[in-house]
């Protein structure tokens, strides 16, 4: 009787963990929902507005910041539209336009060690060339960091599980001619030449429509307001990529999510637009070799308009020289200059004396 009892106990000790493990595995498979989208977590869209990286090859840091901004809002449980500095992360992590980008692992490691500040520390001037760069003094106190990052296996189920467990992913894809001209619908056919590699933020999946839900950084005029749905049947994923699988997750986002600083943006002149006697129209011919692609073109008065929050003073600089100060919203200035390429810099200050900036290159025609 004693021996039988021992045998029964031994069988239970061996069998129960196996049953539990099998049940757990079956449960995890069943728990994977047919639809998951960071634009719709319990009816809430935790993503931030679409941005435009052009004409610089900064897709790695735009994708990383898109992931971080989404996780910041999710952790706070509030849609406060954080705006991180992709250009700071790009250059400070060792990227150069001449080399064609920044190593994704270097950018991820930089997020662990140093973090990335808000856009007001280093706004994107949308230049297609390397130039001297430096973020505002004190940027180190305005950063968001991560505790770790890693690679996800190139397997549909593993990718879906990582989207749920970790959040949005940075992914490497091949870009073909018809991807560049994509306007909507589910992208399910590769057409044309391979134009190169690109990094984007994978935000979700849909088993009903059999597609991945992806956020791009080519502005909201591209695709479905800046988004694309990629069919499961079209394998444009690049794997391996950057020495890993090409599917990168981040974990443990922390830091100064809401620094007490101004938010400032140059509304006029805006990139990719031409201003004729004050009338704004999209720039039709961007690829003129003698003109900077993204720089707005001005015919007539050079009027600068700024939108700003948490601000009580804005300084307007032209080519590094202070030209005007406005202490009342709406903030604006008329800057007189000769024809040619010029740079507008605005510095916004709040009551605490903290500042943020925005930069815009422009081409004065007459």
C-alpha cells in the first residue's frame, strides 16, 4: 500500500506539470485575438500624428520615436501627443546623411544610455545633407529612455504576440515602385523595381483582412493618411536586418514625458509649399537641382507665423541674427531679406524661462 501511494504521488508530480504546460500553451494560442491595433486599444488610439521625414534618410529614428510616443501615451493613459526629436536621436546616435542612415542597434542603445528629448530641443530642418548640429542646452533633463530592446523572431504568431506583449515594433521592409505610389487599400502585390530598404512602425494586425497595420513617416498625403495595410501574402519584410531579425521591440519606457517647456511650430512658411503673394499652394516641382527639396519657396513678403503653447515670448532669427520679438499670440513677424536660401529659427520662452525652438529653411525668390 505504501509503495502504491508513492507510485501514485510520483505519477501526479510528473503528469500535472505536463498537463499544466500543455494547457498553458493551448491557452496562450487561444488568447491571441484575431485583431490587435494600437490605434484601437479598448476604443482608444494611442498613436501620434503622422510625420514627414523627407528629404532625409532618417526612417530608423522616425520609426523608433513613433513606437516610443505610442507607449508613452499608453502608460500615461492620456492622449497628450508627445513629440520626440527624431533628428536628435539620428545624429547623436552616430547617423549621417552621407552614410545613408544610422545603425538601428546604435539608435536603440542610445535610447538605453541617453534617451531622446522632445522635438523642441532639436527640430527637424528637413535638409538632405549633413550639417553642424547641437540640441538646446539642458536637453539631458528632457529625455525619454528605454530599459531594454530586443529582436522578435520572424514568425507571424511571434510578431503578433510581441505587438501585444511589448507594443508597436520597428520593422525593416523593402520598398518597390508601387509601394512609393501607394494610395490605399491592402497592399498585396509587388510591382516595379526595388527602390531600397525602409524602416516603419508596425502598429497592429487584422486576421479578418489578413494584413499588417503599419505607420509610415512620409507625411499624411501618402497612403491612407500616412498609413498602409500590408497583406500577409506579400513578404516585403527584410530579415535578417541590422544583424537581427528585422523586428525590434522596446521595453521599459520611462523619463520626462511632459517637460515644462513651450511647444512651438512654424506654421508659415511650411515645408513642401510655395507662397505667392501670401497664397499657399503645394510645391509642384520639388526636384529642381538648384533648390533644396523641402524648403518652402516665397514670392513676395516673407511673413512668418508661429503656433505656440505654454509660451509668453517668441524670438525670430534670420540666418542666426535676431530680427524680431513678439510677446503676444498669435506670434508673427515680417522678415525682410534678399533672394536666396535662408534659415528661420524661432525660440519660444515660457514664464519659467524654459525654451524650445523650431527651424525652417526657405527659398526667397523675389
